[in-house]
């Protein structure tokens, strides 16, 4: 995955106006849980238990990443089929609702859940067309990925000069642990 992302990033770097996302920080965000300073350990433990129950019967996911595109303030690659991530989100939210009550939709998802992996963020205004053309010239095969687990992370948003999300893993929840 990192190699294909690096190829696409190299194609758009000459146009400037970007903060590239390093390979170590590539991710797909499903659901926010809460701010660290406002979320108790017992709440987190309840979320982990509820989500674990809901995803334990879901087998590991097979997704592919084919072509990047410009989405609002970022260059992203959408996973296919997206339906499996929609189902995963439903299970995550249901597990949270089971264990801690009704959870809010995250601000990013209020317009609807669009699963994607960002590879660069725009840091200045400009036309999307040069980036779109450059991305279209890259010849790369699709990349298939098996998703075996979800990670509950403690995230830190680093602004200038990096503009990147960094995190540590709090807990990993296995998909399909109850599937025989």
C-alpha cells in the first residue's frame, strides 16, 4: 500500500500546496469516541466491550484501493467495496450504543460516511485540475488489503509544519473472533 501511495504522492508534489501523509500514518477513520481529557477509562472499556461483541461475528474484510481522487480538502483513495466498511461502521456504532447509549455522529460524517484513506491534505487554495491530471498519469495496479482488526487509538493532530494525525494504539479488537 505504501508504495502505491508514494507513487501517487510523487506525481502531485511538483504542484505544491500539499501536506503529504507519511506511510506510517495512512488510515481510515470510522468513528470518534471522544476527547481524551473528557472520556473516562470506564467509558472506553465499555465501548471496547460493546464493539468487540458486535464485530466478533464479522469475518475479516477484504478491500481494494484502486485510484485516488480529490475530495474537498484532500487527495484520497476510496476502498472498494465500500459496503463492507459501511457494515463495519454500523456494527461499531451499534456496539457503542449497546454499551454506552446513543452516540453522536462524528462531525466528519454528518454529510454521510464516505470511507477513504487520505494521502495528502491541501494547505492552500487552488485548482484541482493539475492534481487530477497528474494522478491520472500514474500507472499502478490496485492494492488489496485484508483488515483483521480495528484499533482504538489515542490521536494527536499535529499542525504546522507537518499537518498530520499521529496516534498510539490503545486497544486492538479482532474481527471474526467468534467466526468458526
